[in-house]
């Protein structure tokens, strides 16, 4: 949960480009993006993260509350600043991005306190609901979560924060209650091999021990695989006006679709449609 600072231009860009465009700041971060999309599907997510007591943190909490998100379980740090993310997007997509999630990493398992102090669950009576897990957490904490009794009864939905952090998810691949959401590039990093399409990536991840996997491939076919089957759908063709947050929108929309009772191809198509709408700028997810 942080501030996204996004610079967008309609012009083609490369390293060293200096072009006109628009710069926006809005609430972001993987968990926050997922929560905002879930709320737009009339769901009521609670956020577990760290937010500083600095002016940026106070403003971020207020923004979340305006969006009707539950901030009661956040860890409010006195000495850690509120995290932020900065990205540059051109007409052909992402040029570069920097994620400053050092406070989240420093907070460690303090953000999980509500899952063990009785507010949401305990070791003896673990939380049994759905948890969307952000891969910005440290490798050590993700490894701890993989074997923690606090998560043994939860419906765990996992997303890497970025391709650069995808390999942090390796300890969670064998978690029996987990669904993994990745793109083809992230799947390649996890499997240390190249994939021509999402179907191959999804099936390989299942063969490597994942219980269930959803793989996106930009405007190309997306796939969902488990030990029993692999299904795929083609997202609607759209002209992209933004890319930051598209994967989070896809994941949240798929979660919402399954909570409405959709399964398989129907849930996958619903998620692909929502992500396409977001990328085109015609909807917020």
C-alpha cells in the first residue's frame, strides 16, 4: 500500500527520451490495487500493510477510507516512511519503474499481527477466508508464510509485485491452498525457461508443484491450469492507454468472478475483460 507516481506520454519513448505527458499520483501498490478493484465489485476487503505516520501516510489512509476500504488492520509505523512507486509509460507500454517498498520490507511480520492476535485469526483458529498476497514481501517472510499455520486454512491468492521479484514466490509454489497469478515473463523467471504462450507456462508451473495457476500474456491468450485441466481465453482487443495495475485488476476481477460463482473459462473471461477495460482506460477495473 503506497503512492503510485506515474508519468504517461502518448509518444514512443526510449532511454533518454524527454517528452511531454501527464504525471499523476494515486493510491497504489499490488494489495491496494487489488482492494480498490474488489471494492468496485461490491466486495469489502481489509488491508494488511504498513503505512507511515508521515503526511503522505495520513493522506493515503484518508484516500483509502474515501474508497470505503477497511484500514483498521494496518500497521502504522512511527519511524518508517510511507512507500512509493514511480513509473514511466510511453505509447508502447512501460519504459521503466522503481518500487520503493523498503518500509514494507522493514516492517516484516508486523503486518501479519491481526492474523495471529485474534483480530482476524490465531494459530489455533487460523483465518479461513480469502487472502490476496503481494509479492513485495521479503523472501524470508514469504518462506515463513509458506509453512505458517496462520495460512493453512486460507484461500491464498498470490501475485508477484513485478518480474524482478517473481523468484521470491518460489517457497509458495507448493502451498496446497494457493492460486498463483503471473504473466509469462514472471513464469519464465520462476521456471528458468522460455515459454511461447501462457498455456505452456501455466502447465509447467503446475508440473513444478503449483496447485492452480493463472498466466496472462499481455494482449495474447491467458490461461488457467490445475492438475486436472488447462483452459484459455483471448482478451478483447483494445488500444492500451496504461499498463500499471493491469495485472492487479485481472487478479481482483478473477477473485470477484469466482466469489460470484463463476468458474473455469467464465471466470477467466470475466477477468480478461476487466483487465482489457482497465488497460484501454474505459473502466477502472
